[in-house]
């Protein structure tokens, strides 16, 4: 949730910006002459653009902008986003139901670990990552102290 900027602050910022842009040409005209006009156009475009962007960002869920056809539309299309999420969740649920009915592969959490292990060693033990560590075929590190390494044969090589 966003915190709306107080109305007094927003008005003060707008009034200060108007006063600044009205007095800036008086300071610039002596030094840059006729170039004051394009410089002021650029400065006003940039500063008032930042002010308007700030006003829109201040309340993104209530902001309304005009679309390509001139009709008002919300800045954030939350209805469409929610519809997409609902459609995707329904498709996932439907796939899970079909997978159960037809024996299709399903996404399952494997292994089913209920709590996080205290150390990497106990994690490897839970996941069954200890394997042969002598020669070829070693997979993930040292053998736990109580286990014996599996002998390696050249039959599969």
C-alpha cells in the first residue's frame, strides 16, 4: 500500500514550481538572450513532467488515464491481472486433476523434508547424496563416518 502525499504538500510543490518557472526567465534573459525561450520550454517540460509523474505515482490504484480511443482507463489494469492469475490457477488445478485421472506425470516435492536440517552434512544425508567416493563414479563429497564406500567396478565403463 502506498501512502498518499498530503494535499498541502502537493499544492505547495505546484505553487513553488510555478513561481520558480515564472522567475527563472528573468534571471536567464541577460546571459543567454533569445535562447531563454527554448531553454525555458525544456525546463518547464521536464519539471512539470516530473510533478505530474509524482502525482500519478502517488495513487497508482486510483489513477485514471485516457486510452488510445480517448476513453478513461485505470493506470494499473488490476482486473486483467487478476483474471490472468485466476485463469492460470484454474489451468494448473485442471492439469492436476487430469494427471490424477490419467496417470500423467505430476510435479511433486521430492524428497518430502518437513524441516530444514541443521548442517550441510545432515542435508546430504537426508537427500541421499552420499555415494561412492573412491575413483570414478564419486558424486557429492565424502562418505559419512558410519557408512562404507560402495566398490567401483569397470563393468559399466
